[in-house]
């Protein structure tokens, strides 16, 4: 019985030393992720000798820094899709995208970020995620 009582006492002392902030942090859980907006997939042509050989798709997701501006960003999704398309075609022209592979991801992100700043102002979009989705096989 003494061992049980001393163990219980040790647990109470440890809980008192740790304080209530440890328990509050555990109850809160991890920090919430910022809201994001997904742009519908962008078709990227793979051009060989002036001919479109096949297509690949990329998906662009924008993380919104200020949750109160989320609605404004969602309403502008068609303009964001257009901006992403223009950035992709500029990337093909500049050599950032080679045969469907993104060779210079920072430049492509920077261009999409410049377009988002033009649309919403600075510090609305905090991060840009670009993900390759699928590839189409060669045309017959």
C-alpha cells in the first residue's frame, strides 16, 4: 500500500512541477494549417521539333496567409488559372520546363507569385505548391 501511495504522490508532484501549460498544449493539438486554394490542373504540352508530342499536367496550390482574404482568392480562381497557364508557357519558352519536366521550379514559383501579387497585393499568398499529376502517352 505504501508503494502505491508513494507512486501516486510522485505523479502528483510531477504534474504540479510540469504545470497546467503542458496539459493545455496537449489539449490544443498541433497548429492549424493555413487555408489553401487549389487551381484546376494545368496542361503542359511537350513540344518536339515544333509538334506537340504529348501533354503532362501540373497542379498549383496557393497557401493563403490571411484567412480573411480566402474568399477573395477563391473568387479569383479563373484569373489564377490563367496566370498559371501564362507562367507555364513562359517557362517552356525560357527553358524552365523541358520536355514536361520542371527544370527551374523557383523561377516558375516566382512568376506565379508575381501574378498573385498583381491580383491581390503583397503577403496574401504565402506559399505556392506545384505538383506534377500525370503524363499522357505519345500520340499515335
